[in-house]
């Protein structure tokens, strides 16, 4: 089954996001904006939810400098994040999280999880918690039967900074909470560092690329050994995208570590990763993500065009589209007009700032911009000219 995708995000009082709504998000969503408008902060929302789940809300807030640094300037909170997600059964799931602080400690002020079947189904509130106490549905299997009423039981968590979807999502009877918990755990937010991808790594096992890419040799070895067909697709894509590269291997060194090696058809011996271009390594890393047989529901990648030869940008966009067609969802931030020229107008989200806070809009919702693109203008060119979300065009 395809994992579904996020349809909307609502964020309040999180850094410069005092109150933004991102609606009608596409399987491939490209976020643009000037420096300081909140592109990195938007991707951090995904990481923040992961940190809150894997540790707790208090730790996730502390990691970002504390509540006073995280809450929007001039606001006292609560911080609120609402995610609307269409799951693999096409049910619309809504998850709402409120975070507040008292006596220097952050906690979950409110947490709700609900979904409805189809566009018109009757919604059920599956989780409803405040300050570590709340109720959860105990007859999930009866959902969808209009003659059945929800049965709820009260629960108390060990700590009010723990997410209810973490506590209850461990148990099979809470399928909705478990589904959303697993969804967040499997999100991938890239913080890729070229230098980390060049180093020798200890021999070990890694199914997925780490955020920084420092285990790429281990992932290469895993795909080669456990999923040879998927790895061959990675190599085939590399041959098409990066002329000269005919093979990539992860070879053990004498001291028992793994070294990533690239074979150029013009040379007899392969090159170690430290002698290969930044763009080649980065493209290979993205391909190991895209063709991995185990999809991440969300790929969130910041400025993937960095270090890439401009002619590779359309190729990379094609690869991300391939990932979305397989069922994943891709969030990308970019400064590249060339990247924008390869995507559809409906896939673009523009961030800007007014009075120190972020505004978000979709250019496809503006008729004049839409008409310009339909008549042959390229989104990247409009953005480069400052016209893609310039409201002077509307007057």
C-alpha cells in the first residue's frame, strides 16, 4: 500500500510561524523564499515532531534553546501544530498538538487525533489528552458503522511531556495512534554533509541513509547484498545521470572499515569517495534514498541543487517525481530558478515575511501568475524577476 501524504499543515507560535496554514500540499512540494523567511524552520517542524516522539516534548524544546527561544516573538504560547494526513485507506487523519510551559518545563497542553472515512464520513476523536491525562477509543474496529457509538477509556501517562501517540501507540488495539506514530518515526529529514559522506565508516548494518549521510557506505553494502535489483536501479540511474560512472561499491579496508568506491569507465581502478566530485556523491546519496525498497513516507530535503551541475537539476527533479509516484511525499526547499522551472505551479509554496513573521501562499491560487505560466512563462523566471508572489501584479 502507498503510505499516503500530508494534505495540510497549520503552525502557530513556532519561531517566525506565528500563524500559517499550508493547504493542498502535493506529493511533491517545493518551498521557496528569500533567506530568513522560514524554509529551514518549516523542515524543522518534521524533526521537532520526531524528537518529541522519540524522546519527549520537553527534550525537543530544550534542544532548540528552550520554550522562550522557540515560541514566536512577543507571544506566550501555546505552540500549536496541526497535521492533516490522508492515510493509505484514504481516510483523513487530523493530529493536533499544543505545547505550553510552566515553571521552566515544557509539556503537552493538548493532543488530539481524529479521522474520518472518505470525504463525508463521520469523524471519531480517537485520542483526546491534556496535561498527560485523557481518553482513547477502545472499539476502533467498529469505526465506520453508523449505528455504533465510540467507547472510550481514561488513561494517565507517566509524564505530561510524553506524547499520547507514543504511549498508546505501542499497543495493537490502538491502531490509529500506532499508525501515526509509525508515520512520524519513518519521516526522513536530510541534513546531508558531503564531508561526512566521504569518510571511512565502520563495517556495520544500515538499511537507510542517516540524516548527515555518514553511513552511505553501509547503506550501499546493504542494498547490494539484500536488494540487488533495487541497487541495480540505483546504478542504472547513476549511469544515466552522471556520465562516466559505471559502478559503485562499498569495499572493506585492511582495518575492517568500509570505503565507498566509484568506477569510472575510462579508468581501470575505481576511485575512493574522497576523490570524487561533490555532485557525484550527492546524486548517489539521493538515489539510494529514492530507490530504497522501503519508502520513507516523507522525504524533506533542503536545497538539493547545491553542488550539482545545473544540467543535473532536471534529472534530479525526475527522480523525486519517481519517488512520489511510488507513494512517498517529497518536501524540498530551494533557491534555484532552474529547479522551479521543472516543477508545476501547484507544487510551489512561497514564503515571505511581514512585520517579522512568515506568510505562506501558493502562486497557483493567483490568477495572473497562473495565466502567465499557462502562456509560456516559467516559474523560475518569474521568481527571479520578483514576480511570482509580487502582489503588485494583482493591481
